[in-house]
């Protein structure tokens, strides 16, 4: 089956997490979306296209190893890592993976590398929903737009915005449904600042120009970094066995933040129940 045929035929909802700049939190966001869907009772597959970093693959491997260690079923998606476009011309490896997974899952979450490549661009044309994590700074905003150095007003579109626009055109030519594009402002400061306001204004202007929806993503929390070695997420059960440590208010706050974000993505399938943490049990 060709790439175009696989895209049209896929009954699964394809979520692509993409941004041409590294360090924006793509793998963390992809993992949280995948696990949130599993927790909501959905059948989920994941695909890692970053053959160099493999952060998404390592995250899932860590989760599998941790589940075995604690002897608990914590929900692990079916996973595939695709190394290189040259191994399967014209994206055949990706098309085959999507076709195979679509026979048994409802959602496919694809994590893309932080650089422009043929395989990354092909994946974007498959996205029913595109999620773009963006650190809250003008350095990261540069992948979407150029700004005036004096007024900070948007003056033009940058390379990644053009990549998404081309992916939209390709979907339209194939007769595929319109892509839903969501930009997440990650690593938001908890305090108001001039930079936060100016970046926010620029993102809002771009959302009107490019037709994406802007959401507040992940705040700058150490807890998200601590989840990775055990393959855990903020939507996992907040108990001592699963976490491997006493739950704290940091866990509860991160969970509430992630629940709000997942609900705002409007994937139509996620209903997570909040789990509280007794403040008296917070670790010192």
C-alpha cells in the first residue's frame, strides 16, 4: 500500500507531535497524550521517527522495564521505531506501520525529530491532529515566524510554519479531512513577565493568521524530568508503588495541569478522573 493510500485508508486518528526545534518537549507531550488515551480506555500505538535521539522509544522502554520491576500493569502502547527513510523509499515503512496499527488501534501517536527531513514532512501530511510544543521564548517562536526587533510584531512566516502549510495543501489535494493544529506554549513561567506577554501576543496573532489553536502547555516543573527514567507520566496512578516514592503535591499539581491540557486538546475520547494527594503526606 502506498503512503497516500495508507493515509486515506487509516481508520485510526493520527496525532503527530512536531516541531523543527529540539528541546521543546515533544517526546514528553507525545508520551502523556498516548498514556492519557490508554487510561481513557482507548487502544493506542506509538511511532518514533527520531532515529538519532530516540527519546520516545527510550521513554516507552523505561516504562516497560518499570512495570516489570513493580509487577504492575500500567498501560503500554504498541510501539514502532522507524530509523530512516532510505530503508523504505517514499515513506513505505511509515505507511506500513500506520496500516498495520490501524487494524487494531483507535489512535496512533507519532513523535517526529527536531529537524526537517523527508520522513518528518511525510508524517505531517498524515496528521489528523498536529500538536506543536513551543517553548515560551522568541528563540523558539523563530521556527514559526519572524518578528520586528523593536516592536516584536510578527513580520513573516518561518520554515516550520511553511512546512505545516504545505502538509495542509497535500491533505487537501488527497481529499483528506482538514488537519487540526494545536500549538502548546511549554515551559511557561509561573510569574507574569514582559517576555511572557510579548510572546503570547505574537502567538495569538499567528494563531489567527495560520489557523491554529494556542494552549498553555507544560509549566517548568522538575517533576516532568523525574518521570522519564521510570517511564511514568503525570496521568499515571499517584500511589507509592507506581511512583516508586511517596506522592507529593508536585505530582498532584502536575496531574491537574495535564488533565486540563488533555481535555483542551478535544480528542473526543479522554475522560480522566482526578486523583488527589493528601498534603500531609508531601515529602519534605
